[in-house]
């Protein structure tokens, strides 16, 4: 997708609709990179009350809330974020919960092995 423009707001609407219909309550689309790339950006839609279970941070990461409200929990104090807020994800195990229907942009730069 190098040099290709993408409509993130349109994607936000589409993924929110897909998450609402999904059994898991979530839907995602990688907008840049992939599992083999150093930098990966993924738009993730979560139905309220769903989330991502506790997992390791694979590198440096940020979370930008595009719609809704989420809570990121780790060994540090929980962080609640709303639309337009950005957080550097702690370099430790963490989980994400949608406090309401939400869409986030997760950016991850993998650390060298």
C-alpha cells in the first residue's frame, strides 16, 4: 500500500458495522505493513463490552481512538481514552476493552529479534 491513499473514516464506518454483526464483536483491517513488516498499522473496531484479551506488546506501539471510548489495562494504572486521544502502549502485558462501540488505530513497530 505504499503511496496509496486510504479513506480511514470510511473504513471506520465499515469496520464498526462489521463488528456489530460479528460473533466476536470485533473487526480489523491492516492499513499498512503486515506481520512481516517492521511497522504495522491496523484499524480495529470493537463492539461495546468486547476487547482484546491480555497479550504481550511485540514492540513500540501507540493507540489512537478514532471513535468511542476504550480502557487499556496493564500493571500500571488503567488508562481510559476517548475519541482523538493517543496513548503510547506500555511495554508489558496489557488488554484493551471497549467501554462503548469503538474504533482505534493501532500502530506497532516491532523490535528487532
